[in-house]
């Protein structure tokens, strides 16, 4: 890997602001959880640890462009779009510096919830392109999974698995089924 994720992170958040500190704390939590899950799992599915670390640090890079004052985001876009915004930012960054950022862009756009299908986007009139935004690669699934255990609001402490599942169940059985599938893949015990 020829990128330093902190250089990229600070490119988009150059000033030491409360938002940057909050986002960095969350991203480091997700990184640590992803690496913990990976170490505990019997299979690593070919995941490159350095790429997983960088992907975790960059997965929420688009939040600053969104309107979510409760987590210090004073942009104008709906929060739900932060993944596709982050993907566009990383792809643009890659073009400007001659680096392939696609693996990180895909993590950005596919980590929201347990992924979102084109059908769900269409049926719920979500402000997203009508395409499947589901985690597909093992790295995408790992970061999506690890991210669900932490919020950027409240006490920012790790959420227990039953609480994460209850949160995803609010978005329907398909969302919960996708999450449970990621848990099973990485050998996290899912209550029956």
C-alpha cells in the first residue's frame, strides 16, 4: 500500500477542530475493532491488515459535507449520503495525486447500515444513486461490521452485539440478515 491514511485524512480535515477529533476517535475505534475481529477469526479471507487499517481510518471521510449538527457536521447534504460523498472525495484525491483509491472509495460507499440495496433506495426514496451499495469484498464487510459497534454520538463507547442488532432491525429483516451474515463470516456469535 503506497498511501498514508493519516495524510489523506488530514488533507480533508486539515484544521484541529472538534469534528476532526470526533471523526478521528471514531475511525480509530473502528480500526481497532476491525483488527480485533480479524485476529480472532480463524480465516482472514485474504484481507491485507494495512489496507483494512487504512480503510477503517477513511470510511467516514465524507461526513464533514453532511448536515448532522449533533455530531458537529455542518455541511448541507443528508447524512445518509456521507458514504457516496466520501467515495467521490477519495476517487478525486486519487486522480489528483496519481494513486488508486478505489478500494477505500468502495468501503466508504458500502459501509452504511449493513449495506443498502438499489431496491431499498428506490422503495424508500433514499437520497442515494439507485444502485446496490452492499459490501462485497471481505475488507468491505469487515469495516462495515466493525463500524456498527460504534456511534459518533453519545458516549462513543462500544455497543454490545444485541444493541447493534436491535438498531439494524429497525431498518428491516433484510438489513439484520445481512449484518448477521457478516457476523457469521467473521465468527461473532449471533444470538438465535
